[in-house]
C-alpha cells in the first residue's frame, strides 16, 4: 500500500478536488479563494479547504473517501493544514463531531469573526451546527509532529 502524502493542492489542480467530491456523491465544493489541502495515495483520498477570513481561516469541505475512514486520515490532514496557518482557524460541524475536533486541539469557546457568526446563525436555522476554533500554536500535544 502506498504511503499517504498530505500537502496543499496546486492551483492548477483545483478541478481535481471537485472531481473527488463528485466521485463520492458529496455536495461539497472546492472554493476558489481557499487553500486546498489533500491526502494522496496516488489519487486524492481526502481533502479540505482553508478559506482566508478576517484575521484567520475557515476550515470547510473536510471529506475522506468512505472506504478509508477510521484510519486517522482526516485528523492527519487537518493537523497538517492548520499547522501551516497564521492566526486562528474556525470551523462549523455537527455536534456529534465535537470530540473528533477536540482531539485535534479545537475548542467550543471560540469568538467568531462577525461574518462567520452571521453565517453560523443562518446555518443553525436548518440543522444542528456548532462552531469550534483553534490557534495553530495550540495544537493538541499528540498532533505536533508530522504523521508517519
């Protein structure tokens, strides 16, 4: 089995992220003004978007190929991506994912930029959603080293 490589996706390869999402019937889409990160094992097996906002980044679009879930790929990808960020990183997620993100150093006690707060309020009208945040220098102790 080929080793998984975690890295930013070059701008010219941006369409591959949407192809990956579509191949798995995901409604997620890569955002043009975002930095795209992928996990590759020859092909893309996971991806996420880091969109610059206010004085930090908004993490969206985290998706792992269904057949590879439960192997730590999502956690390793998030850890690699946020380690490269200056400033805080925020995300919205289903409350059931709180524990997953807490293991990566994210917390609920987060002050959102105004634009993200407004978006969260709109999203919460239709589904359960929580906001979490992290400052990259506050990575969980077991997430400070690159995945093997």
